[in-house]
C-alpha cells in the first residue's frame, strides 16, 4: 500500500509505504509513483527530473524485495542530488540497504 503527502511549502513529496513490498506489489507501486510524479510536475516526459524533494517513509514496512530497492534507485535518479531520502527504516531493512552498499547513497535513516 502507498499513500502520498505533498508539502508544497517545503517542495517535498513523502511516499508512505505499508506492509510487505514484494515484487508483484512493487510493479504496481512503480506505476502509482510515476502517475503521482506526472500529476505534480504537469510534465508528460517520463523520467524527467523532478523539481521537488522525495522521501520514502518505511515506518510501517515489514519486508522489501529487490524490486523495491530498484524503486528507490529510480526515485533517487529522478531528483536533484541530496533531495532523496528513506525514513523510519526498520533495523532489519536497514541491514539490507547496508549489505547492498546503498545506505549512504540513498540517505537511509
């Protein structure tokens, strides 16, 4: 499941994920994310750099698949340097990012 919270003053889109982020769900989430990016930017160019920050909140996430890691890398590529972060990460999930060597690159907290 995925909810969005856009703060126009801070120019920050927080994507609030819940549950098990397995491969099947992540394929659906990818479409939802792209649709949200398009609606906020009014830009029909898929893959265009976003003009706001992006945060993935994992407070209620119990599992991530490699497909979710792909979503994170894709999200990071869509924003300016330093404008992407992953928040409220469970220690077990944090370990997954560390093993992959992505904890610092993706600003996992």
